[in-house]
C-alpha cells in the first residue's frame, strides 16, 4: 500500500521541509497503547515514541499524536523504537472535553473524513445522546452519518417510527437502519465505506460497533466482543484502545472505545451546524440578544408552538446552549456562581431549620 492509498496527500507533504526533515519518515499512527504508538508507512508497522523535546514542548495532550495522525519518524527501520519528532497539522480532529471542572480535552482520532455515529433502536435508544455526538462531530469539521443498529429488534412499523423521529430531530443528516444479526440493511451500510477515505465509528458500548467491523472485515470474531447487559442495553468495553484498521477495499477505519461520558461542551460552531434550522429562525427574532426562552415575539418559540420545530429538539438545543455558555465562563465567573449557589443553599437550609423550630 502506498502512502497515498493510506491517506497521505499534498496537505501533509507540503508541511515537510526537505532540507531539515528529508531524513525523516512520514508515517501514520495506527494504534496507541499506554503512551506508545504504532506507526506505519503503508508497508510496515513499527513501534515509536515521542522525543523528549517534543514531549517537553507540547502545550497540552492535544499536541500528542493520536490515531490517524501523520507524523515524522526518525529511525523508522530500527529494530528498537522509532522517534516521533513532529505531528503534521491535522485536516480534522475529533475530540471531547473530559469530565471535571478543569478545561481538558481528549483526542479521539485525527484526519477523519466521515464519522459514523451508531445508536441502537433497542434498549439504550437515546436521541439526546445522539444529538450530543452530532454536535461534537460537526464541531470537528467531519461529515456525520447516523447508523441505527439492531433493526431486527423492531417490526417494520416500529422501525419507521424511530426513523421518523431521527429525521425530525436531525433534518438533513444522512442515516441508515441495519442489523448485524439478520443483516438487513447491512450491504447498504458496508457500501458507505469507500476506498482511500478514513472513517471512525463512535457510540456507546453495546451498540454493535465491533460487530459491524467484524462484518466489514469478513471474518467471524476477528475483533474481541463482549455481551450486552439485558437490564439496560449497555455493553462492556470490548475495545480498550483506538486503532486504525484497513479494510480489504482500501477504506480505513478507526475503531474507538465506547464513550460513556461526552463531558461538557465547548462546541458553539457544532451547535450552530447541528441546529441550523433553529439558528436560521433565531436570526428573525425581534431582539439580537434573544435567549429563545420565554421571550415575547421570539421566532423560535413561535415555530415550536406551530409544530415547525419538535419540542424535544428545541429543549435539547436550549440545554446544550446553556451548557456551552457555562463552559465558556472564566474560572472566576464559575467560582462566583458556585459561591452564590452555596449561599443560596445555606440560606434555604437555615430558613428550613427556623420554620421547623417555630412549629
């Protein structure tokens, strides 16, 4: 496989200085295991580590290599570890904010063309979660496609209802229903993986990501899978690291662990693109700073009342906007808000004790 067949193009080639970096090998990160990378030039795969200088100069973990990255490696042909000198600028980067109050991000994959967002239509079906994934993908500048798995669990009529719900909540987004079990719709989904392009499949554990990859690779149990809990439809993580897999037709797929927690959102552009119908209506509101909540004359609220926008979609939009706004606050503003909430809770408890004492 040539570098070009592996996803290398002029975007990356133009970043390399032949005078100072001509002795380095351009390679793609195919897997990461506890800080160590596996890198490939399309023909061979070698272990590699970042140089101490690169690690020292990194401003955050976002500067570390992730699966799908193109990197420059010294001593690629050595039997020992190659040395990663630099990560080439990414065409796209899928990342999420990790849990907690500090602003930290986790890179999921880089240089992705299309992200398949998988959601089961059975137990665990959750449109709010699906919209959150969609916002994250849109923010990353990656084309989203929704895959509704486990279609065999529903009757054709029930499946049509689910499909209509997704279409109403996510207008304009391509989506497909399929089953890994009885293979209905599977051929159509497999045809979406085109040669030379790089894809990732994201979604919570138990939706069937690994089983889909097994079907794509044409081998039974070629990737380790675990059963789904019957109580809530959730799965146990069968993929504990991210890796880049090349299919027989030349398409490349990043297999990612199921993400149970997306973290807080810092994704204003992603929200605008995901909810572009609401954003278009917001432009015709009477007030430029309209919050679209209990505001007289709000065009968005009028559309919700007329049924032009689904109420559930509107409520999730407002919730995500508020979440993003809180995330954008400075550390001082967040601490001030926490202090005000603490004083409110203390005063409420004190008032409750006085009322109880008076009685």
